[in-house]
């Protein structure tokens, strides 16, 4: 069982192997080897024009019927909270720039648009406090 945690931060669950970058993913995980991949605030570290290729690379590492969990800050959700004065500028910056460099701002719709047909979304969850979306998927073919 190979469970991967793809993030700039170490996983909270020691049952996952931490992979901090795409080069390590390519070196340490064979295509079709992973039973589960958690992608935690990793996609935003790449330019938006690389998102489709990045998702395809990550998905290629999944076995059939393996799980994919994507967690990202949703910029639409975050801006709505700011516009409604639910958060101030300091909290906005804290959420956006926590512990890693950002090269793109994403929405749940934008991420979903680049998921290939063999990935079926099983659950979506919005975390209001973190302005974060979690998308749970399964590779079906």
C-alpha cells in the first residue's frame, strides 16, 4: 500500500509518505503504484497554465480505484468572505500565503475543469474557516 502526501508541509498522518515536490513524485512513485494521494495546497505552487499537465502527472501515479484528495484555498470563497467583511486583510494574507509560495489562485470549478474523465468526484467539502475546498475523487479507469 503506497499512500502519498504531496505538499510543501509534512503530513499530519504518519501513514502517508511525504513527497514535497513533483521531481520526488516522479522518482519515488511508479505510474499506477499509489493507492491514495493527498494533494495539500500543492497545485497553487504552479502557474495556472501548468495545472492540467500537473494533475495528469499526479493521476498517472494512482492505481485503479485509488483515492485522490485535493485540498486548496478557493479564491472565490476567500474573496467573498473578505468582501462581506468576514475576514480582514491580515487574515486574508495569512490564509493565502501560509508556508509556501503561490504561483496561482484557484477555484473549485477551475480544478474540476482539469480533472480527466477517469477521475470521478465522490465528495466536495468547503471549510469556511480556512476558505479551503476539499475534493475527494476516485480513479475509475
